[in-house]
C-alpha cells in the first residue's frame, strides 16, 4: 500500500482536516488540564488543613475545572460535527472519482469484472476510506499529543515511577499487531461476502422473470439467505474484534496504571509528593489509557482500510479507454466509412472477423445480413470503438477512428442495439437520454412519431411523462425498441446504426417506419443489420457477412 493516496486526499481537504485536527488538539489540551485541576481539588480536600483561604482556592479551582470541562465538551462536539461533514464530503468525492473512472474504462474491463465488485467499491467500501481520513487520521495528532503530555507530566511528578510506563509499550505493540493481523484477514472476508451478496441480489433481480417462469424462487431465496447469513456472521466477527481492541487495550493500560500505583505508592510517598501530586499521578496514569485505546482503534481502522485502498488503487491505476482525453476533435462527419483488413476476436478467442474489407459512401444506406455469430454486431462495436481491432483499421472520412477523441467520434452515430437499453424514468427522459436540458417536448414528440411510437404513447395515461420501470419493464418489447429508435433519431447524427432495430415491430408498423424515415434518413449514412424485408427495402445495398468476408446480395447503385 502506498501513502500517495492519503497525501493526495489529505491535501485536497487540507483545510477541513487542519481545522478538525486543531480542534482535537485543543481538546487534548483541555483533557490534559482537567486531571491536574481535579487533583488539586482532591489534594486540598485531603490535605487535612481547613481554612477560608484554602476553601477559596478550592472554589476557584473548581470554577476553572468546570470551565475546562465545558470547553472540552464544546470542542469535542464541534470536532465531531465537522468530522462527520468532512467524512460525508470525502465519501461523495471518492464515489464520484470511482464512478467517473469506471465509466471511462474499456468495455473489456466490465466484461471481466463482476458487477458486484464495482458496486461494492462505489458504495460501502469507499466509506471506510472516507471515515479513516476524516476521523482517524484527523484525530491522530490529538491522541499522540495526549499520550506525550500525560507521560511528560508523569515524569515531571515522579521520574522514577514514570520510567515504568515506557516498559509497557512493547507489550501493547505486540497485542495490537496480533489483533490487527486477525482484523485485516476478517476485513477481506467481510468484503468478499458483501460483494457476493450484492452480486447475487443484482443477478436475481435481473433474472426475476426467469426465476418465476421456472418456479425456482425457493432455490434462489435459499441461496441469498445463505450468502446473507455468511455476510452477517463475518461482519459480527469483525465488529466484535474491532469493539474489543480499543476497550481491552484501555483496560490493560488501566490495570497497568493501578499496578504501578500499588507497587510504587511507597516511592511516591517517600519522594515527598503532596496529596495533589499523588492524585495527579493517578489521574494522568488513568488518562493515558484514553490515547492508548484510541491508537489501538486507529490501528484496527488502518488494517480495515488497507484492503479497500489496495482495491481502489488497482482500479484507478487501470488505463481508461484510448482517446478519452486525447485525439483529434470532430465536429460533424460526412459519413464515409471504411473497414480495411480488420481482424478481431473477443478475449483471445478465435477471430470473429478476419480480413474484413468494407467501404460505405457518405449518405449510403447499407443493410448487413448473415448467420448468427458471423460478426455483424461486432462490426458495429468496433466502429463505435467499444473494442479495438486486433489488426487492420477503420476510417471515418479517411481518418483512422483511433485518432479521434472518442466522445466526439461516438456523437457521430445514432446507435440502436438489438436489446433496447432503457432506464427507470419517463418515456421523455429515455428518448432525450441526458439531453433533456437542451431539448423541447416538440423535438422529442417528433422523434417518437418517426419511430412509430406516437400512437402507443398517446394511449398511456401520462403520455411522454409515463414511468416505464427498470429496463422499460412496463412496456412491450416492440415499444421498448421504438423508444430506443426514437432516441437515435433525436440525436440527428450523420450516421445511423440500426442493429435489428425493427425486429419486434409488426409488419404494418415496420412498413410505416420505413415510409416515415425516408426523409429523416436522407443524406445520412445508415448501417442496418436486419433480415426483415421491409427494412431491407430501405437499403441502397444489401450485403451478406460470412467467415469469407462481405458479398453483395443486392445493389441499387448504378
């Protein structure tokens, strides 16, 4: 584990952490004053002398003690509030940092990673780091100052007796090491169990229609319950060990302080210490247990944070997809596309495309057909730079697409995938898809009309404002497909990619779509992946893709 991460985030939130540390240091100073004042009061009461002067001194000391206690309380409350605010701020920034980085990763990363791992890291795991930064590290100076101050005062009262204190430190270090090793191992198991639980819940919710269709609710319920119990058992074990570390260390420190007092009471008496000094020595020995316990908890928190930090650093160290922050800028393409000797296979598997050559002129509508698995959708993913070719190159208007800034490149395409990608929101939100602030309802309604979605939308109670549920579950397959198509039409890009975009349309709706899109697709480059005759009728050329390459089926070009 490196300290670069802690330094970076400590620098980013330095003023909040400095203020919190200053407050805790002031609190530590007040905590060091309280035992001395209390000892003076107790010493005066048991000194055996009574008088007006002494009573006045005790009263004044008592007032100062009350002021110190009030200041200590105010400082602790303020520090706690600011620590919580800083913790939630750091947590939010960490979540945004992880989310933003995960978004710009290659699709290959997401193909290999379990979604539960990513969800766990962006949700509860980063909370461990934010709490460690805002609470543990910020409080460290105060705890160290309290420990040093208490030891220094003990030496000032009686150096001989105070010499015993450092001899106990190695025993505490060994116990903390042993507990920390066990806590680190448990932390890794808790994290793995939590990830598994999230992954099972995400999978089962995704597969719920199939679970109900095959009546396997009991099986999946039992699997989730088992994972939940395993997570609970490990979390309880971790919490139990964490709860023991600080108090047990403090208890051992208290026993040690008592032992020192019992064994050294004669030394304290013979040294000629006053009753106040005797009480002070006892109170400061007891006070020393507080930073010892806090430092033990800090060590435990550090062990828990190490695993999370390692996983976070591994994610953030991965390179984003090429062209995210660099490359040529592209305003609006003309739409000339060429595949030149393109080869590609998924994750070192046999090549899906081998030596593919294909040229599409600007404004041309090309339909691709072929058997399943020959690489029609793969061709599209390469064009969108979801993946990079293993060999060959793909050009747009004569420039290798790898040279463009990737977001500029993708803005040139209106993409409709085989499976409509919809989210839980209104129909209007799904059509606009992140562009709501720049669009009006007329533009959205026009796109819906071109996609042959106007009729079914008008029949819904709330029209374009109808909520469609996760993945558009409240719509039929054909309706979902029309919403996805309307989204692409709304963008008005120079190139459209329709991957089985009308596969769930009835014949009448498809014919109406073809007729309605003639003007919308005019002067646009269009790639249509389909086997349906009505959609094929839109094409200037129909090509068949196979393992041997691209062969013409029909061409309307002169």
